C-alpha cells in the first residue's frame, strides 16, 4: 500500500464523517443559537432550557436524515472495500 493511497482513503474518511454529521451539527447549532437569543432576551438562565431542545432537535434530525446518512456510509464502505480489493487482488 502506497502512502498516497492511505492518505487518500483517510481524506475520504474524514470527508464522509463531516458530511454524515453535518445535518445534526447544523440543526443543533441553529437550535442552540435560537435558545441563546431567547435566554438573553428573557433573562432566563435555566441550564436545562438549553440542553433539552437541542437533544430533541438532534434526535429528530437523525430520524429525518438517517436514511441519507446510512446511504452515505454504505457508499463509502463499498468504495473503500472495492479499492482495497483492486489494490490487493
């Protein structure tokens, strides 16, 4: 295995992880920002007010984007195993 091959596979892995986790991260960020604005305007500084809606939003985004994430990970795994088979075989 050449170093270029390993570096390319590692780069694809990092890109796939970022692509698969992006919907949850973005939705969690947006919900957190909205809650922070709400807390700042109402001066309610309750800690659970920040965490519970973010957790619910991330779980809902997993339900909504789950098939797409699974498809992305399966495609990456198929390409990884196919490249390894071509390289070894």
